[in-house]
C-alpha cells in the first residue's frame, strides 16, 4: 500500500531536508578549513604555526619522512629512526614514557619541543616560561657542534628553558638554555624550547632552516617519523580524520529519519483505547508493600509499625495509660494470662530497640514481627479490634 502524504507533511519534509543539507555543507566546509589552518605544529596544517611546509620540504629533498599515527610502543628500528615530537597535545602516560626510553636507549634519536614535549622524555628538566615565549627572539649558540656550525643563531619563541646542567647547551639567551642535546644509552635526545624553527612561519627566519636540517641529519641516512598521534590523527580509528564529520552527519541523518517515521506513525496509527486500571487484591498489595520495604532496606520501619500496633491494642485491652512501661505491661499481661511466655518482655524490649536500628537484618525483623503476631493471637487483640469495627 503506497504511503500517502498530505500537503503539509510534504512541505515539512522538504524544509527538514533542505535544512539538513545546509548543515552538512556548512559542517564540511568549516571542519575542512579548521583542519587545514590549525595553529599547532602538525604536518596537516598550512597555518602560520603549522608544520606542513617543513614536512613537504623533507619529502621533496629526498628524506624518508613519514607521519606517525600509532601509539609509541609500536616504534621500531630505532637505530635508523629519528622521531619528531613537535609540541604534543596532552600529557604522556607511564607506558608512553617507558616506550620512548626504550626507543632511545636502543639507538633512536628524538627531537622534542616545548614543555609538554619534555614530559615525554626520560629526563625532563624543562620549566615553562609563557611570558618570555610571547615574542620571538634571536638566540645565539653556546657550544661548538655540527648543528651550531650550520646555524650560529636561530629564532624561536622561548616558551620554556632547560635547567639540568649535564645536558649540552646548544643555544641560550640571558642564561636561559633554549636548545639542549644529551646521550641516553645508544641514542640521543634533542630538546627545543618551542617548535618555532620548523613551523611554516618560523622556517623562513634566518638560520632556522639550516638548524632544522642539521638536527634531522642528512637525506637518506635515517628514517624520520613525524608524530601526529598526539595531535589527534590516529590510524587506529576506523575512519580517517577527514571522514569523521561525514560519519557524525550520517548518524544525525539516521536519527532524523527515525524521528520523522516515529512521529508520523504516532499520528497515523490506529487509535487504541486506554487500558482500564484494576485494583490490586489485598495479597498483591501486601507483596508490593513488602518488596518496597525490601528495596529501601527499611526493616526497622516494618518492626516499628507492627510494634506500635501491638502496643496500642494491648494497652486498650489492659486499660492502661499510653505511656506505660514494658515492665508494667508484662505484669498486667501475666495477671490476664498465667501461662504467658517468659520471653514476652524480652521480645518487647527487642522491638523497642529495633525501631532505631538502621542495620537490622530481614531475618531478625521477621522473627520479631512473627512473635508479636503470635502474642496478639493468644491475647485475641486483633479479634477485639474487628468486633469493635463491627
């Protein structure tokens, strides 16, 4: 049977479809633009703080460079690998630090930048300095090496400085070390105060390109892995970063379709009369009330209700005052019934103390209420209440 839609339903469907198409188009445009110009040193960004130019430069110059989008424990072949950790986003776990230490000690080379990059290193003595890092500075070399020979001065934003004295200070300004290098096992570590020399804007500053190429070494000597895992680009995800907006858009489209079908079926379905409410039988009411007390753990409340009811009818039967003590009730009850159980007073005292016991177990509460019910049957207390009601 074909589905017949009214003019109003068609109009609503067309409007919803047009709005959905606009949202999808805007999401794709805005997301694509944001990922291409993000201000972080990722090789996917063409913004001023991105590192796409440095990555493309290495590719065109014959370097064996790859984007690393896997966890650190998967690093392999450390003897012939240089790992670039350009200001990662987030902190390193103990597992990441252990994997990077093993990579270095087995002959790997690591270039880490920024105060967050220092926390990934086995030995991190970087102190953040955000005030000094607000502007770029020319930093001069402090130790003779092949790197400082290639670039006597570099330009960077000194967002941190190194404090450990045993590392070799390559560049420093006003007593604050901006670039260091030290050995660890069979490998070596290089730390920069910021990723400015390899960014799209910083790469054009005098000395930065020579400094960057000297740090990574000659073309063809080592494989260069550029970390993108800690910038959010993770290969383990089933969809790539560019397909994430499409995936969420598909989920939204499915949800909208289900909502439309649900609302249409609610309006167009058969009218079903409301079910008539039936009164519960007394036994069902008792079971419901019992399960309610059981879920709430209110065993003391059940004992308190039974005890108050028993005490009320016992006082009426004995014609005593409402504030009579347990000893007075026991004495008067024994005069009424000579063969009274010796544990009668102890049961009443147990019920009195159980009223305030929040940790009373269900077994103890059942035992006390049963005892009160047996005493009430022997004294015919509740039978008296039924006679009065008649």
